C-alpha cells in the first residue's frame, strides 16, 4: 500500500489536521499515489507564486497561508507519484497523465465528503462538475471550503 515519503510528510507540517486525514486516506486508494509538494506557504513564497501567475491570490488570501487569523494552512498541492514530468499537451501521454491528476483530485473531494470535510480542487473551483469552464486550472490544488 502506498504511503507518503519524508518530504510529503514534512510538507504537511502546518496543514489543518482534517485535510491531513483526507490526504492519508487518499494516498491509500489504488491508483492515487501522490506526493504533497506544498502545504503551508510563507509570505515570500506566496508573493513569488502570485507574481509568477502560479497563484491568483496574493498574501495572505491564499488558503496555503498561515497568519494570525488562520493558524493552519487549509490547502495543499500535489503531484502524482511517480511524477513523469509534464508531457506535451495534446499527446496520448498527456491525456493519460491528466487522468491520473483528475483521479487523485476527485478522490480528495469524495473521501473528504465521506469524512464530513468539504473540499474543492483547482480542477473545478465552482464545483459544478464541468471542468471546461475554469478560467484558472490548478489541478493539483485541494482546499477546505468552509471552516
């Protein structure tokens, strides 16, 4: 059975315990092995992510951010494991790799739901089940909706 490595566990430091519980359940699902590449994000990293266009939210508005009003991060970013790099868009490999991302993202939402934890992924921000209406795709992003 899959489990998180040391780096993923380290990246879960400072993350809300409910989201951590879901993450440990998802990594056990066959076909959903993944690494957590980001949990709590300090101000300099959030500013860099925002300035580069990798995030649409400035400090401290991201759910990755910890500050006085939010003691734990309410978001994580993941990569499927093993990570095979980013294939060329439109290729057969691209679509197969994309399917791995969606499977893991959907497992987070579904398992969170069974645990009473309301989550959404960057693959469907408005949670309407239509993935083509997103203006910003962040497929490896999972966050808690209501706290």
